């Protein structure tokens, strides 16, 4: 069974000498809340017939009882309020021991990936971003691929996919600022526009000529935000189960997301919630699962909650785009999200059979063929 994927020294702010190299200048000034504010505010048929994947035995977790609802009502209201309305702060580990536990789990999960060619910490105005690069001689001249992970998943989530991309592509993958991983946030992120800015600063340094951008879950929302604001630097856009992009997640899945991040709930409840979010039974002995569980328990993520793209934003994404939505328990919004994704000007949209929100793992063989072909087609346009 594939791993369950998560839902979704301090460095100072980057010097003003490090400007984003793009088609316009963005001036950022601190607001009263401590957030950096930008002068510029940006506000076919759906195909359910991707090749059917082999079904594996699947045992759904039982729902917890009324006691869970009582605890959520009594103790989880604060978590819901912050998720939707709270002012963002700095993502941080709750204590040094929690960070140690997480870093050890992260290292074990990273060992499943091919050794990176280069590891860098790129300083942006919002903090230091941990970036891994894989490169081989066969990738000379090819457009690089950048991978943006789902929440709490970090770079290790790509273990099942990375090897199939490497022979002919330079691949960049990073841990998101404000989320669990080895990136270190130093300034609050208050909007999706600011998510796009730090991604732009990283890629301005490492891939200024443009990339194929791939995002999963919350990383899909960040990828879409980046593509919306810097379309000239996106050769193609791939969105795998992107949350808060074409639709809001189902309310029941938001409830499970909250359970997974409340630190004082029993471990069995966290595991149940993570299983519901990933769409597969949570295996506490799996290295990736251990890392996600450690992130949920020990890291306080501070990320702006994006809103689904409006019609103007959808039509602005003119680059070749591939959207994959899960057949079951989609956090992206299911069929309604797939139908709305078809409003993109240049998109292929699949509802991928036999998949849940853990689509990148569950459909790894399908994506190993689909995405390289998609990137090549995009380069011919």
C-alpha cells in the first residue's frame, strides 16, 4: 500500500538588494499585522477514463463516535477559526524535542529518494527554502521540472515518482515555507500572492528560463498561484488533486484535517484522520507516515488559506495544463472541480480511476508515462 499523503537558527528577511527578476516590480511593505503587503493585488469534456489502475485490497477505517464530535466542538473550534480566519504567523516546531523527532523521521523518509545531486538553502524575503536538485547528463538542454509538495509532506512525498522523471529531466524539489520540512520561515505569509513570490525568488535563482511546474494538494494551489502571477515563466502546469484551486474541499474532509493537527488528541485519532485524508489506511510503521505524523504532532504550520480561482484567474492560465482529480474521496472537489478545471484555456483534465487524495503514489505508473509525454508536447507548442 502506498503511503498516506498529508492534507495539505532563524534567518532574517531577505535584503532589499535581492529583487525578483520578473516583468514588473513588486514593492513589499510591512503592515500593522507584520505581514508584507504588495502594491499589486491579484485577485472540452472532463475525462473520467484515464487508464484504470489495478485495485489493491482496501480496508476503510471506521468512523469515530459521538465522543469525537464532542471533543471537536469543545476544543477544536479554535483550530477551525485559525484555519479560516486567523492571522498567519511564523511556522515553527512546538519544542526542540519535537523538531528532533521530526528531523529524524524526515531523514528516514528522504532515504527512499535517489541521492540528490545538490542540496541548497535559498534565502528569500520570507525565509530560507531547502531545495534539492537531481541532474544527469541526459537532461542537458531540457526544461527543468519543479515539484511542489502537499501540506506536511515535504520533498519525501515524491519518492514514488522522482525516479521516473530523472533520466531526461533536471528536477528541483523544495520544502514549502510555513509548513513542516527543513525550510525556515522568517516572515509571515499572508496571501497566495506571497506564496507565489517566494517560489519566484527560488526559481529566479535556480531556473530563470522557466520550468514545468507540478504541485500536489496544497502545493497544487501554490503552483496555480505562481502560474497566475508569473505565467511567462511556466512552460507547463500540472495540478494533482489541487485543494482550494477549483473548489473547496468537502466539509467532512476539512473536519478530518483539523483532527489531524490538534496536538493533544490521542495518537489513534490522529492516525484515523490521516487515513481519511489520504484515502487509505494509515500505516504507523511506514517511514513516510511516521514523518507526516511527526509533522502533525510537533509542527505548527502557518500558511494562508487560498481561495478557489475565479473565472478571470482561470482564463489567465494559458499555458498547457494537466489536471488530475481523484475518483474517490477527493479533497480537490471531485467531479465539480474537474468540470470547473475544464474552463482553463489549454487543459487536459482526468478523473483518475482507483485513486484518492494520495493520487501521486496510487497512480505512479500512469503518471510516469503521462507527465513526460505532456512535458514534451508542451515544449512543442
